[in-house]
């Protein structure tokens, strides 16, 4: 789904940027930077923030479900 008409960015583009960035992305400006563009009208900023929050929440839940709770398998 296109969330930024000005830069033709989809929700998938934003999720990909969040999931592949070297550093944690926390706001729309950082997403734009990661994707090599800049804000125009700003109407998508709230939706981008929601996607960022969802991506980090999903990552945390996946870690809780699959990450070892300290130590290694050999311990």
C-alpha cells in the first residue's frame, strides 16, 4: 500500500528500511534518509511512525519467542 504519495513509498519500503538499517530508525526523517528521499508534505509521517512501532514490536516478540534466555545451548 502506498503511504507516501509524494515519494511513492509503500509500507513494504518502510518496513524494509527499518529491518535493514544499520542503526535503529525512530522517525520519518530517518526513514526518508535511509530510502534516499526527503519529506514533501509530511502527511505520511504518522503512518510511518506506526509502521516503525509495529516493526520493532514484531521484532521484540520474535526475540522473546525464539531467543535463548541467557547462556548457550551447551550450558
